[in-house]
C-alpha cells in the first residue's frame, strides 16, 4: 500500500469533493450500526421539511465503489468522507462493531486503488444516541468518549489515511443543535450551546492528543468560519458577538489557548471553572495542524428592528436564543437555499484566517444549492452552480496570490444527498441522484470540475 496521504505541500492548489456519512450512506440498520441523534431527530414530526431521513439516502453504504469511480472520473486528488461513530461504537463507547470499521476499510482501499487520496472526518454530526441520552455534548464524558473513538478509528485506518479531521462545523453542532434547535438533538437553550462548544473544543483536543501519540501528523478541524459584516454602523456591537461565537470560540483556544473577554461577555458559561477546567485550554492550544474552512455565504448582523420582516432564510437560522438579539441581513443574489452569494467573502476569510493562525488552510466545503438540478435528455445543466464554483475557486486562487497558505479546495458535494433539515428538497451535488432507483447522473458542473482538474494537471 502506498504511503498515507498527507497535507498537500501547497505547490499547487489540490482539488477534491466531499460527503458526510449520514447524508449519503443509508443502511442505518445494517451491520450492527447503532442509532444516531439524526435518526432520532429526523423521526420527529416537523424537524425535516419533507419529513425524510437518511435511512436510504444515496445508498453509498452499498454503492461506494460507484461513488469512488465518480470521484476518480473527476480527476481530482481528494475525497473527503466522514465516519459514522455509531457504526464503529453502536453504544458510543465500549463495544466495537468490526463490520462498521470494515466498511471504511473497503472505502479507503477503493479510493487509493483509484488514485484518490482519502481524508476522513470523525464527527459530521451523527452522535450515537446513547451518548445524547447521557447528556450529549453538554457532558464532558462525550468529549472523552470521542477521543476513545478517534483512537480506535485511527488504529484501523491510520496506515492509509494521513489527513484527519476531528469535527465538521462544531458551530452547527453547538448552536444549531442546542440553541436554535434546527439540527439534532433539537434543543433550544442558549447557555447549553456554549457548554456544548467547549466540550466540542475539548473533544477535538483530546482526540488530537491521542491520534498524535499513535503517530498521526496531520490532524485538523473543519470550521464554518464566516466573514462577519455589520449591516450598518449601529450593528458593530452585535457583530462582535456574532464573530465571537462563529469564529473566535473555535480559533482562540486552538491558537492562543484562551477564550477572550469579548467572547466571555456573550458566553459567560465559558468563564465557569467547572466547565473549562485547568489544562483544557492549554491542551487545545496547538492541537490543530491545519484548519479546514467551509464557506457558503457571508454573515451580515443587523440590529433588531420590529418593523422589518421576520423569518428570513439564513444559514444561521436567525438570532441565537439566549444570546444578544440580532437579525441577519441577506442581500441578492442568493442560491436556491436562500444564502447570499459573495465570493469575496471567501477570499477575505482565507486571508484573515491566515493572518490569524498561520496554519495551513484547506477549503473543505464550498458549493451551492441550485434550482436547475433537473435531468432533461439525460443532462443536468446546472449552470448557476458552475458560476458559483468558478467564482469561489477564483477567490481561493486570489487568496493564495495574496499570501494565504491555502492547500486544497473541495466542492460540497459529490452527490445530491440528505440536506439535513431541508431533507432532499435542496441539492448541492455534482452528481444527480434519482431517488426512485439511485441512478447517478453527472451534471454539467461535474464535467466542469473535471475540466479544471485536467487543465491544472497540465504542466
Ligand atoms: C454544511 N447553517 O452544513 C455541512 O457541513 C454539510 O453537511 C451541508 O450539507 C452543507 O454545509 C450545506 O448546507 C451546514 O444553517 C448546514 O448555517 C447548515 C448551516 C451551515 C452549514
């Protein structure tokens, strides 16, 4: 077997695409997989817009070889997938389900055989339900169980997977899961989100420590950091609070080993010595070898104005309950999911994060939901998606030219899949999936990305 794929060296921008276990695998009851919080959440009425779930999804648990062929057909270097914790540890801790690990073993070998480098994310939101029943991310024990899980997976795959991500978008786990309640586990308690945030940071740090002790060298975390642009001068204060929760709560412990005063003002829970124990922040400092960035849209906080219309669709889902009230402005143009399109936000974010951390940066997700995802005469002409990707790839190149150490750009996502609270109503894929029979049809954007990969491979 070839040597484990590791951090790209940065001589060129490497390309790839990504998926997540619950969004594509299906087979939720197979080979001893335990229940996750997304199985439970999606089964509750009113949580997922089309009342769907990930029971079948893209059936990638059985069709992974076809998926790997599709990635290889793109001619890109990287495929980022995530591992379902409840497949490996059905109860979250303790008993290991070998059949779950076997699946990822097959996938990793299949990718390497096709010349694609695998990068694995350990937590893309499918927490084992028994851990949620014991308090979920509000409990320190979940962070400790996460480190055990990381060690088990690394032991099995670490000889072939070089690039490891602990969490994907912990902001979503904490704030959408425990404050806004629009993601699993669907709780709505502002203070709880801050507690969850610390345990997510701690879980990352403990897992990185364990994996490094076992020889891992390139352990990172994938964050949905955002450029925060106050909509008007009066919104500067609330914007600082949003920046604290969206960006600093993750970067500050990793870079400085501290939570700053501005953050503590909006998240006083983080000053609780019972929550943030001696040594936690020191362990977090330096615990990431690289930072993954997922970018879709800028964030424009505004001061609340009762006269303005409510209920605007924004990825942050509105203000955080229990945190200072604010609104989010969304300008045109937007994608099919309502998120504002502004590629300059990605360039700014990469340049700014480079200035802040000097760690290697990987764009681990970028993409668009498009309305023109219909098959007509065997083709999907998703020209809007191509435009979005072209502009954001350009912004990534521009950030590199400006000195940001960006090593890779991965498109979200390979396949139309289970888009969380939006179910199957919003599609981000390079490949269309027919829900009736799982037929995979590459879209025009797939051909576009393959073309970019070819051009860039030419000397
Ligand atoms: C990210 N928000 O999710 C995830 O990493 C993917 O699994 C997902 O499919 C993709 O982006 C597109 O949504 C997000 O509401 C989901 O702010 C929701 C939000 C942000 C990211």
